[in-house]
């Protein structure tokens, strides 16, 4: 399972100019992105583990762990309209919705027993955009 950190509440559809009507018919929605600078930071080393077919969840800007579980369907390069640069985007299809305990993501991580070296007291460390957990 990959956990993506979207605490800034980035609107991926807006950043990449995608809507349900103009997205290619065989493409799933964008669930996360990373630019080259973020990929190169050592705390994001788990980016190397992100592959199509893997399950993922996203921590939202309201600091809640989304109840949506995605299956990663594609990793692509796409132009960010706001910054005029290319970034890696992750597309995903919805697998299921889970019951998540607690109102904040750190509580949810701790209650679900999710541990990772980049989680301190259940919170993402500064600059960490994603973590990989072998078990959910």
C-alpha cells in the first residue's frame, strides 16, 4: 500500500487541465503528482516502489485519511499548467471505500497500526510526499 500526502489539498484536475469530459476514455483520474525536485529528495525514496497495480490511499488537505482505496493504473509525465513544468502523475481507479477511524490522519495511521520510518507519532515528517507500507 502506498500512502500519498496531499496535505496542501492540491487540485490535480485543475493543475493539469483535466475534467471528466476531456480526459481520455481509457484514462483514470489523477490521484497524485510529484515534480522532479520532490522525486530527488531522499525522504521520498519510496517513490521507487510506486508501480501500476499497487493499492494506494491519499491523505487530504483536511488532514484526513481518505476512505478511498485506489489501484494505481498508470504513472505518466504531464505538463502542469500552473507552473509550466512537467511532473510525474499517478492515475488510479477506485477499488473500495474503507471505514477510517479518527478525524485526523495521524490518529487513523496509529489506530490502524501503520508504521513507517517517515511517520513520527503517526504524522508525515516535513517534506515527505509518500510512504510505502508492506501491510495495511
